[in-house]
C-alpha cells in the first residue's frame, strides 16, 4: 500500500487517535490563565475543536510545499508584482511592511495531488490547532508511529514568537519588540476570539506586552500609534478589511502608511498573495511564462491551481452554463463568506455576483474523513491548511465540516490535528 492509499484507508477506518481531553484542558487552562477556561470554551464553541485527527500522506505534504515554493518564486517576479499591485488600492502599493505572519494555504487533497483552493494572509486557528495536536493520544503501538503529526507546543510557541520578532526587526532593525496590539473589528464577538487570548498570553510569556483592541481604540500622537495610552510597536492584524478602507480603520490606515507601527500582515501582502484574482494568473501557464516564471514553477502551479477566471458581464452566459462545475468567490473574500457552489446558485444570487467582484473556480471536491458518532458512521469533508511563514510550512491543520463550505457548526467537526504517514 502506498503512502496516499494508507492515509486514505486511515481516514476511513482509524479511530485510535483522538484528543486526550484532560491534556487539552490542562494545556488551554494554563494558557488561557484560568481553571475551567477549556470547559467554558467547549460550552460556547462546541464545534470549534475536533476530537479526531486527519491523516495526510508525506507525498502530499511535499507537494504542498512545492506549491508554496512555486508561488514564492512567482511573487518575487517584478512583472507579476507590477500586474497585481496595479489593480490594488494605493495603500498596498506604498505601505510595504514586512513579509507577513501566518499565511494560510488551503488545499483539497486528491488522487492527482494537492489542489490549492486559496491563500489567506491573516489565517486564524494556528494556536488552537497547535494545542489540539499536542493533546492527541493513540491507543495502540501500530498507530502511535503516526504521532509524528503531533507537535510540541513549547517548541512551536518559540517559533511563532521568533517570527513576530523577525517581522519587527525587518522594519525596525536592532530595536526591541516591546508591545504588540492584536486588532480585530470586534474581538469580543469574534468566533476565534479565544485565540486572541492565547496570543496575548504567548507574548506575555516571552516578555512582550500585548493587548487586544478594536480599531476605535487606537490614536496617533507624535508619530506613534497608541492604544490605551500605550505606544504600540507592532500590530498583529486580524482585520478582514484587508486594505484598511473602512472609515473605522482610518487611524490604522494612517499608521500603516506613515510607519507609526509595524503591521503584519499588511495590505501589500494581501494584494500579492491572497486576492483571489491572483489565482487566475497562477493557473495560467501563458501568463506565468510572460512574467518570466521558471518552467518547473509553471508546471507545479498548472497541476495544483484549479482553473480560475474573473467574473465579468462578457463571460456571464458561459459561466452560467458551466456553473455546476464551478465555485464562485469574492475576490477579497474570507472565511467562505459570499462563496457559492454553482450547482446551488439561483438567478437572484447570480445577478448579485455579476454586480460584485468575483472569481469562478473549478470545483475540486474536498477530502473525506469518516467518524463514528453514536455507533453510526458519518462522513466529514476536509480542507487542509498549511500555516506558512516566508515560504516554509510551520504547521499543518485541517478543518472538518459538512455543508457547502467550511464552518464550525458541525458536530464532530472543527479544527483538527494532522498526522502524517510514517517514514518508510
């Protein structure tokens, strides 16, 4: 049995590895700073963390890294950068910033290899996945060898903190990172808000002051960005207003433009990597050749990026006729919001898509994980997310769900650990 077949078989039949809830409770309670924090999290976020892991073949992991490498090579090309930045807002062209933390490369794994569904530049869930992966347990020796997929939270926390310090040093060389602001539109209402608390604790454990704040809590004074009267060195940007265009984000936009604080990830990172219009270029061998991309990168992306095209009125009739084989996504969308499976599209929704900025992407079925619930077998869809920094995969996670798109509403689903097939 080859690597891929073994992983598929385990996803269908293995239930020997699951979360040691006691270990997860101790881990999260310690990091969230209060006994009972984990139990409260399960009460309020019942479907956030999955109990069972997803198995992935090592060959698929290598293939995903190849895709990440190819995209890094393309993004470095001046002709590609000029093309995508020309259609981006001014702030993405002028506020360069560092590279950006926690890029999320989302894949569906197929018999023909990994297929890249999208790239995100403020991917959430990394710390939660880390804790879930660190609390996995196997009940037999045969399966324990797959625990290579489990992670040491302490080691990974060190890696993440070094990443933020490297981001700061890229813009403020030689200076000490003293304070980080984690910013979100409405942190208290954010479903992944518990992760903000984990980050605040993580920074504090490494002698970095951290605060969580909405955009309205910031002001500029004497060339510095302040929140709660304290100078902010670095903004960990979890906003989904990627170009800081909303009036509520005016202060942050000004701080980003004039360098009052370091922003990571910043607007330019989104324009270069995450705008879904870029997928239409990455899957186009002729366009890549015109940018000067190397042939091996072109081959890798041609195989991995599903055909994607920008929606416009001139292609409306053709796209409608082919809609059953397509997914429609807003170009600057996030979290599956505004995403539609073409097979379920209504004429009314189609009209709204034509008035907005959308791409149409070839439908690639997600992976599958079978769970046992109440004695019954239940099929879950699986997306795989690679958390990436500067072109290297730091952590693998998965999202298990049912329905058209990823969600946190499915019993047994949520953020899942990833286990890899063992080395031969």
